[in-house]
C-alpha cells in the first residue's frame, strides 16, 4: 500500500514539474473573432502539453502553475491526466527495474 502512494506522489510531482517544459499548442477559442481558425499559444507539460496560456487573461507568452491554479492560465484536465498516467507508468517501471537489479546482486 505504501508503494502505491509513493508512485502516485512521484507521478504527481513529475507531472507538475513537467509544466516547466516549454511547448506550443494550436487552440480554437470559442467566441473569439481573432482565433477563428486557431491560434498558437504558449503551453507547458511533457509528454502532453496540459497548461496553456489563457487567451486575453494571463500575461502573453507565459504559463505557470500558479497562474493555472488562479485561473489566468488554462489547465486542460484530459491532457493533465495523460501526463500523470505517463509519469505513473514510468515510476512503476523504474521501481520494478530497480527491484530486479537488487535481486540479481
């Protein structure tokens, strides 16, 4: 049970830290006249960009988790969950790989 919480914690921290990886996404903004066919926005997150610069609210050209939590940047929940699941799998695979290495010694 302790390992489950460890993996969840590691995956959450890795997903949140991955927001520092600079990315760009093309997004459609409903109701916006200047982004009818999509605009390029600064984003963060790896392997999937989940933190996106909010059109017209946050400082242009920047994203941060703090601005995401206060609503100035947009946190895309499905993309965040994909990023979290990726890091969860990485954590489990690395943990099992290290356990196997220790068994062979």
